[in-house]
């Protein structure tokens, strides 16, 4: 398995991964977190331009995708709750898998902690699968944040200290 920066030629495969992930979310009680237009090509291309979109591939096929962005994230400036720390952090967004690889989140985290000692992530209240995975991987629930459109999300943080 290999993690690398996504490129424009990957867009079709990335859309395929997101399609599988959306179906999985709907089948597991999370019908509204990502609508049919999310993530948009505009958002994905912006992430690619900023070198913030990554794919996980194996046997020359893309099986997972995620965005890793340096903070501060504007939607994390206000939290109903309390962050673990106010240190510099990175944010993981839009983690998705085609369900052929297991252990995608630990791979993403291992990669992300090469850049930072603090990671923040959020998820929809209906996304119980992701909530479980975050707790299983050492994240702490910190409270509620609000997206730019006002929708609430459950916010988590994990800090490592070397």
C-alpha cells in the first residue's frame, strides 16, 4: 500500500471511492452527511492544487482518499466544548474508502502524524461508524463545531507527545 498526493488524473477513481463510501454511510444510518454533489470537483481540485488531497493505492488501484490540511480551520474556531490543546494542528477531512482495504483510518493517522502532533477531525452525529473508529484510534470527543452552513458536527482531537 502506498499513500501519495492525488492528481487530476485520479478524479474518476476518487469519485468511485466516494460513491462507495456514500452508499456505505446510507446503509449504516447516515443518509445526509454527504449529498450527491459532495465533495464537488471544485473542492477536490482545490485540495489537489494545495497538495492536500491524498489517495491510498494498492496494486495500482485507488482504494481510499482523504484531505489533510494545516490548521487553523475556520469551522474549528468556535466549539461548544473544549479542545484538548490549542497547539498547532492539522485537520483530516473527507476520509473515504471503497471498503476493500481494512485499517484505512490507522494508515491515514500514521501518515498525518508525520506532519503534526495534533489532529482534529469532525463527523456527523449519524456517522456512528466513524465515531467508533475515532474513539478506537485514540481520539477524544471535544464537543460540537458548526460548519460554514451552520450544520453541527461532532469534533474530536488526538494529540501525541514525543
